[in-house]
C-alpha cells in the first residue's frame, strides 16, 4: 500500500466541529489517497451532502488533485453534491418492482410534485430518488419513506403517505 | 485461541441448545424486518423471559427463512416437531412461547406451503438459516462452523485445500461460472511479496438478493470461506466490497469480524498456527459496474470504478498490482462444507458440468416470492411451479428472466430445461448471480428489454465508446418501438448494434448489455413485430404514440 508523505494539510478555517471529525477519519486512514471513498462516505454522513468546499478540503488533506476527488464524487450514485430535503422518498425500480408497476407510482409522484427523480421539491420538504433494487423483492412494489421500507403499494397509497409529510411540513 | 478452545465452545453451546425445550427463530433478514419482524422478536424475547417458561425457550434472530412474501416468519422447533408461522405479529408471541414449552404447536397461523416449498430444495449455503442466531459466533460454531478452518489450517497443506476445491467442481456463483479451483491455483502459484483475497459483495443485478441474505444471515460462513482461501493461496489480507445499499449486511459483517478477531479466528496466528489473515470492509457507493472485477479493484483503490482490459487478470495482477483472488459471496459460502465433507461429496451433487447447488431469488409474478437453494439441474418448471408455487391470479406464465441486465428471457417452451450454466447459455440467457424473475402475460417483452437497456445506459461507466454510445442508441431504438414509431429498419439496426456491443465492449457490462434484447428477439420476435407493423402492444403495456 502506498503511504502519504509530507506534512499534514492545515485544519479547515471554519473551525466547524464536523471537519475535525473528518480529520480524525483521514488520520485513521493515514491520509492515504486510496482511502478517498471511505473519506467521502464519512464526509457525506457528517454533512448530509458534499459541497465544493468540502471536496477541495478533502483533496488538500489527502494530497490528491481536486479533479480526481470531483471525478469520484460524481461517478458514484451514492454521493450527492446537492443538499437533501427534509424527507426522502426512494422508489425502487428493480425488475420485480418494475413488473409490478413502480413506473406508474414514480410518474404519479413526479407529476403531483412537479419534480423529477433526483430532485428536491422547491420548499425542501422532500427529495425523490430511485433505487436500482432494494433487494426487498418480496415486498414489490416497494418504496422507502425515510428509511422505512413499505411494500405492496399502489399509486394512491404512496401519494397518501407523502401527503402526510407535506402537510406536517407546513 | 487454539483449536481445542473452539471445540470447547462448540461442545458448550451444543449442550446449551439441547437443554432448551423449544427454540424460536425469527427471520431478521431485511425483507421480514421491513414488515415488522423486530417487534415480533422483542415480544417473543419478553414472553420467553416470563417466569412460567423459566428460560426453557430460546429466541433467536435468524437468516432469511425463504418465504419472503409471507413475512414476518417465525420458525418454532420442539424436540419432536417444527412449524413455520407466517405474517406473525407481536400479539401471537405469548401463545407461541407457551406452545413451544408445552411441545404442542398450534395450527393457527401456520404456513401450509412449507413442505412443498422446501422438499425440492437442498440447502448447503443456506443450511444455517432458521438454525442459528445471525449475530452470535458461538451459534455458528455450535452448528459446525469454523470446523473447516480448523481442519484446513491444522491438518491440510495449502495445495491440499486447493485440490479439494478443484475436485469439487465449484464454479463462480457471481454468474461467470469460471472454475473456482482453477482461479485458486493460479493465485496460489503466482509469486509476490503480497497477495489479496477479495469477496465481491457488490450484488447489483436488480431482483437479486441472494448475497445480501447470506451476509445478513450467516456472515461467519463468508469470513470462514475467505480465510480458508487466504490460507490456500498465501494471502494475509482480505477485503469484502459490499454494496452501500445494504446497511444491515454491513453492520452484521462488522460485528462478525470483531467476534472472529476476538476468538483468534481472524488476525494474527489463527488457531495458534503461523497463519495470519485479516479482513477489512470496503463500502461501495452505488455503481453497478463495480461488480466487474477490475472496476471493483479500482474502487477499492479509491478511484472511479472503471474497468481495464484483461489480461492481465487479477489472479496475476490485481489489487495494487498484486496477485488477487476475487470470488463472490456465494462462492466463498460454499467453501467450508467442501473442506469438511470433501470435494468429491460436492461434485456428486448437480449435473455433469455444473456441480453443487445454486441459490435463487424468486420474484415477480410468482406465488412464493423468496429465497431458495436447489441442486443444479432442476428444471425451470420445478423451480417455478413446485418450489415457487406457480403464477398467482390465474394468469399464464410468459417468461422467466435470469441473469439480470446481462441475462435473458426464457419462454414457456423451455420450461423443462435443466438449469445449469451450459443449458441456460444455450438458449441465450445466463445463470447469472441468481435473480429469477417470473413474468406473466401482463408483461411486455419489448418493454422489459427497454427497461434493462435503460439500466445499462445509466450504469455504463463511459470508458469505452461501444457501451457508452451503444446503450444510448439501443435504448432510443427500443423507445421508438414501444412508442409505435419504429419501422423494420430500426429492428435491423437494433440487431446490428447489439452484435457490435457484444463484440467490442471493454468489459462484461457492455459485452452482455445486448443480451436481454437478443434473447427477447429470439423468443418473442412476434411481439416486436406487433409493435412495429401493427402498432400494437399485445400485453397492453406500451402506450403507442403514433406514426413514425
């Protein structure tokens, strides 16, 4: 395994405590450039998403080009460069869910809230995302409402669940 | 810890098992948890603690019990009988605990399909599901776990171990079907100051949840298989590359690694021998292409998950350019029983060229959605109708999809085909990792082909042009067909592009991306023509938008 040499990069000027936690994560990985994915996972967990400031900070600390950090952050679906909404609705688009009709569920949500999969509503209440497969095919069609997997859904039931968030949010 | 100490744990735990009058196993795999298994388990634990039972009933959380559509599932074992209860609620807990103590299991709430579902199955990889507590290493040991590692490290030389794997005829369960023994011998023979073992747990095919279930239900089985592999090929470091979408599997693996390290079954001087092996987790970040071995290696190295040309194969130059053994979860899970029972035993199961069993995830238009393990060579009809209970709602079987976006659709006239690597390839599909999705007459085959092409288009890493541009073009053509705007020239173009992708793409993703199109064209050409010539979708799925 290649090891990083040179002196450590200076701490983040904001003094935000979360950067200190991120520093500790990078230190645990001995600032190895190979640990970039683990570091980005940790950063996203701390901040909720990865903004440019954070990506540049990681690049400097691990001594890798910012282009590589940006390349990795945008390559993987898991990393988000935009802040998420208060609630997240994940529509499973796996084969089993697809043949049982999640395409129409997704279309109905997109139409009702005038957003596309991957977007957040203008008021920041909900982010709508799709999943490749939750592996919960026994529950098809399945949708995740804030970590909670719900199965056997219809368009009506799904919209009803989401409506509860939007009415609470106001 | 020495081998004798592991034996001591095994003896102690087995005695503790036998001391209980009854055992209740709650399925705590992701599917059942989503339908409320955690509350059921808590209620059962509370009920079992009450004075009247006096601790005579043991409640455990166990791996996937198989019949996922009927969850939460609870299996109750007494000295004389057992039963599987479906759609359990916390309310039934006291009655089940009392029944387990009394030794008389009630009929109410029982799953009646159990016998039909399990009879054709043969469980090797899933042997511990329903038996052990997924989060206790002692349970795994009591069920015979780590005996294979004791045997390998204590009594066998590394070449002996490789020889058993070769003799078993085991082939890669990730879908490629490459002989595992051959891979192990190549890495074993390679020179180098360092070698690595990687477990590919980046299960990406939609509709596939075999590996997730194994990792969640029996994580030590995978750790043991990897450790034996490390001993056999001469590696001291292993990595498990697991999907970020599987938080439960990740947490169970973390727990299992700590437990194994504490018992000196991982780490330095394993079982007091000179063999050292450690395992680290690497969490994927949502890229399907990382299931391809060279892309997976790039991802572990902290880079974008793009593949590179092979050769050199990872067995010669893999992680950090060192010889690297990469096998899938299910492949490693087969290793411990092969070591304890011998390669010849394993080779006696299955067909001439496909040995052993295969785990399948049944989903789609099938009565019993769930997880099964069957010997190679069972027919599709037996799997779908005997094990899976057939098509619900009185509808007709139309196709079985295997191999996900790299596989194909198998029509009804091939239902009596024995399922093994060669016969599936022979009709234009592949074994794949084990996702088996059943479609009835409400599914449109052109729409299904378009669904998979959209998947490949999104997941193409963009490195090579045939895949990057070809999947976009093919998806466009398929959309034209499902919109009713295509003519027969488009069909010709679709076929030519498919051939081009297969022949010229850099990695497996692009090389197999056209398979769903090719297989549906082969078996359901009439449906394509109905869309093109008659501007009609026979299944009524596609909304025809009009003339070209």
